[in-house]
């Protein structure tokens, strides 16, 4: 019974410490944003989803910002890109690239939100 209380206490302490680590949370959020941006970029290329020149430029700038905020080095960023690419492949390109599919609708909304 005491071990359970100790474990809960340590978990609680860890959560409190995380609450006071906004830099860590910001980096995590930036990494999640980077995953979404990578997913958009890969989808545009692999599925032929529409993306204008200005949007592509804005997407690149958003990726650069998210990468800087994430604190990932070049190799970690490349690995994240490969992970996103593999995850899309695991979903099945025919599903991901379905013109009126769930991801296509999300793609359009996320592209618009990230390329203002």
C-alpha cells in the first residue's frame, strides 16, 4: 500500500514540476505543430493536394518557426519527418489521398490556418 502512495506522490510531483516547465511544454507543442505541418507538406506532394506558391512559402516559414521552437536538431527533425511519412503510409495512401476523405478535409482547413 505504501509503494502505491509513494508512486502516486512521485507522479504528482512530476506533474507539478511539468506545470512549472513552460519551455518544455512549448517545445512539445511546437513538435506537435511540426508533425502537422510535415503531414500537410507530405500530403501535398504524395496526394497532389492543391497548394499555391504563396501557401507553400508560408508553410515553409511555419515549419521553420515550429522547428526553432521545438529545439530539435537536424537529425531529430529528419527522423520526425520520416516518422510522419511512415505513419501516413501505414494509414494507406489510398485512404489518406481520398479527395473527399477525412484527411483531405482536414488538410484544407489546416493549410488555410497555417498559411495566413
